[in-house]
């Protein structure tokens, strides 16, 4: 597995902020803020929608979550999948410590 890998946990597209009801463009947040910041730190940045392997995406995603050097989670829109993926990471970090 590649070193200096940062996996991004977040939803995709435009979502409503549950508190303010304003629309958040998660793709723009990723492309204009998160990815440039991660890459400027010398890391390879990948989000689940960028996984290009054929087969079961869950297997690739969980491998990336497990082997990533850094995981950044944006749960600002309370995306259930992102929260579940964050719980997965937190569980394994706790076990490995």
C-alpha cells in the first residue's frame, strides 16, 4: 500500500446542513479545500468516489481506511455512511494503540 496516503471520509454532491438548512457543496469543499491542502502536505489524497478498482467497493474502501496514514472525516452534514466509516477507523485505532 502506498505511503503518505490520506483517505477522505465524507458525502458527495450537494447536501443540506441539518442545523441551518443551507446547501453545502461537498464536492467543491473536497476539490477546492481538502484535496489541495492534503496534496500540499505531500500526501496522496483519495475519496471513495475516486476508487477505480473493479469488484466490491466496500472491500477497497475498508482497506484504504485501515491502511491510510491519515483519515480526514467531514461529518458536517451528518452523512450516515461517513459517520459509520469514521466509527470503523476509530475502532481500529483504539485496538492498535
